[in-house]
């Protein structure tokens, strides 16, 4: 009669299913946190720019002030366009990093599952 080793079964179950699930969940949580922080940073920068522009607009007192404000708008538009491009590049970088880590995690888990299956077939 064969004795069932529950500790070994539990360890194998953890190694094949739970550990990979935990690793993937941790990867997803990390990615979500990075994306959320990137969005918060971008949002704050856009709000800060908008508030600065509103304050500048309220400071207009004459035609010269209006001309100066309008000239400043070109600079602000250029800076904002650069910021948007930088934010988009950051998001793309985060997504590429997530994809690479997901692929590596999947490859490692497939390899480990194959090794475990080979061990189990040899011990049977």
C-alpha cells in the first residue's frame, strides 16, 4: 500500500498553482500602482499648469499685459505638448516592462511545471 504524503502534495500544489498565481498577482498590483502614480503625476502637472494660466490671465490689466499673456500661451502650449509626449512615453515604457516581466514569469512557470511533471512521472 502506498502512503500519501500530504506535505509533498501541498508543496507541489503550491509550486504549480499558488506560487505562480501570487507572482502574477504581485506583478499586476505593481503595474497598477505604477500606472496610477503616473496618472496622478500627470494630472497634477496639468492642473498646476492650468491654475498658473488662470492666475496669469487674472493679472491682465492692459493691452500690453494681454499681449504678453498671449505670447506666453505659445510657450505653455509647447511645454504642454512635450509633457503629454513624455507622459505617453512613460506609459508605453511601463506597459512594455509589464509585458516583458509577464512573459518571463510565464516562461519560468512553464519550465517549472515541466520539471515537476517529469519528476512526478519518474517517481510514479
